[in-house]
């Protein structure tokens, strides 16, 4: 039971990061694409881990930081 709850919570966090990503219309980078793909497959297989979700958060933060830097 707790595994189902854990997977649901991690999936919800993943969805929140995707909403933030699409809402800001950030330009995708290879790192984002890679970690998102891995996390999304893990979600489908119910094998999400906090580390995978954190990798997505870090990639999103990197995109946000790159966007804020002046050219």
C-alpha cells in the first residue's frame, strides 16, 4: 500500500515539474529531455524513485537559471 502511495506522490511531483516547464515555455536541453524520458518511463513502470524525480527538478532549475542569464 505504501508503495502505491509513494509512487502516486512521486508522480504528482513529476507532473508539477512538467506543468512548470511547459508553463514557462523553456527551451528544451538535452539534459531535460534525458531525465524527463527516464522518469516518465519509470512512472509508467511504477518504479519512480525520489532520486529520479530530483533529477527532473535539477534539470528544470538549470533551464530556469539559463533563461534568467543575460546573453
